């Protein structure tokens, strides 16, 4: 067969090895099951196209070793299924194995098989019309300032193949990213038009007091800067069950969950396993992520030792950015950060917000506005007026704290609208004598 011949004549040893492994699996399946028991689901993408031709080659090689008629070698009887979708690209509809991008293109170009024309227009990984754009890394600006794109097989770094497949989350999903309103009718942040995130830190070293957690405070500030409310920060021990329970609780009551710590190959790195258990899925090898790790730490991350490339199966999305050595990991409404200090978090957050602006990972809203007052009034003097104020301004977060036990009280006002914050401050000041409060920065 022409495909088998093209592979055997190729000088690409990696491609030959992958091809032979795939053909072995296919022939093994054909030996164990009848044609009627086998089916192939085809979606029109390049990976699916490669698998179709591998099945054809495997079938013909399998039949070639048996007594068969000429018709057996010119037909392909394995049932092939294509699911139509209203959100599919027309080019995919009309065109009607997990391997690295370079292997897919090596196979397609070596064997000269036909593929969807969208790949010649800069698309490197095709989903639906709602979540797929040409890969910006293939963009060419011509003299007329019109954007053109090189074909997908010219992408220099195959790890960035899915850079055009960052999923845009729908604002109509119940319980996630609600419609925003101005009515301050409840203390529930969701009902006040706020998006709510929670933060989970992983590490026994934090719980033992060996390491001071600075990332949580920094992450809260960053979330407030894009208009998100933070419901809580939790610190979890290095235990898969504890991690899973915490993620399960947070993901169902918050719009987004941010996790840091516990990512790596050590026995204490339980984050990915805990996330997988919380979603009820298994950890499975991710060849794309393995490719990143191989570039980062060499061949120490291959074979049976490649535990760092095991990701929650079926729910994982890699968030690529050219300034990050490895992509961030997103599992539905859970984002896993790899930062270990504030400087690394600053870099990672900047990349995340850039991706969000480009691909709509999550809404970025107006930042919170705030004011702070200081007073020498006693706690008992101000307690009842503040309680009344909280009822009158449920959309404003009013907090009270001291920097030291005998120090002055500091009262903070935070909200989404400057006029509401100003009104709350004015209302409090009107309850006491004119010089009872001083505004501070």
C-alpha cells in the first residue's frame, strides 16, 4: 500500500517507530475483533485524518497476510462515524492517537494524504467556530496591513499547536459568570453582580509554619484588581483525599478556583491527583505537556518516570504563553498555578490576563474602589452604627481592623461603584461628630 511504502522509504526514524507501534495496535485489534465489532469516529481534523489512514494501512496489511480477494484490498469496511454539529466549521463538514503535532504533520506530508484546507489558513488545532481562531504565531502582516497566516505545518514549536484553542466560557452557564446588575439587594456577591473566586494553597510546610505564605495575599490583590471577589483562602495538607475534598467544595460554590503548590514529581505533590479525584476522572499521560517538560528538563521526563506529564483526563486545557516555559493548567473552572514566589506569580498572572483578554478565559471587570478611615472611637461605640450601615449598604464590603491591639481602628469600604462607597463613608461620618474620622491612603 502507498502509505506503508512511503513510511518505509522515509528517513524519519521517530515517525517509523510511531507508525509501526500504531500498526501493531490496529492489527492486534483486527485479530481480536471482527469488522462488525469495530468502528471509527471521524471529526475531520488532522489527527483524525492520520488515524483514518493508519486504520486503512493497518487493515490492508492485516488482510495482506491472509488469503483475500482483490476487493478486500480496495475497500475499507470498518464502519466510520461522523457526528454533525451546528458549530462545526463548514470546511470540516465538507471534508467529511494521541501523538505530537510534528509526528502528525510528518505522516501527512510524507504520505501525501489529503487534509482539511483550514490548516493551510493558519489553524493549527480545530474545534468549533465558537472556540477556534488561526494561530497568531503563524501570522504574517502584508503591505496592506491585512492579516495572513502560514500553514499549520510551518509552526516551529509544536507545543504551541493549541494556542488558537483557548476555550471561551459562556456567560450563560448556570452558576458561573452571572449577568451583572447594579441592584444592591443582597450580601451574596453573585446577586450583587460580582464574580467570586477562591484560593487553595497546598503544602504541609505552610501548615507547619516553616514557610510563610505570601502568594495568597498577592493573588487576592490581583483578583480584586480585575473586579473579582474572593470568598476564602484555604491551606491544604499534602494529602490527595484532603485536596480532592477541598477542590470539590470550592469548585461548586465559586466561579473560579485558583490553586498553587503541590505540582511536581515528589510524593508531596498531590495537586493534580486531588483535582482529578474531585472531578471523578483519572490521571492520564498528556503528550503535549510531556513535550514541554522534555524541553525544560530533558529526557529525565520520559517513559515510566514521566509522572509530571499525567494530567486529569478529559477536562484539562493547557494555557499557552510564549513567556512561560510550561503552560498553565486549567481544569474547567479550576486554574493551577506553578509559581513558588511573588515574582513568579506576577509573571504568571500577567500572562494569564493577556490570554484572558485575547481568548476570554474569564470576564475581567472594573476593579474595586475603596476608601479607608481611621478613628479613635472605641469598638463598643462604633459596633452598632456599623451593623446598621452594613444593612443599608449590602453592596459595600465594610471591614474593621487594627494594626496593633491598642492602636486606632481602621475602617475599610470596598465596592464596585465609587458613588456607593462615598455614600457609605458619608453616612458613617454623619453618625458621629465632625472630627471623629480621618481618611487615610
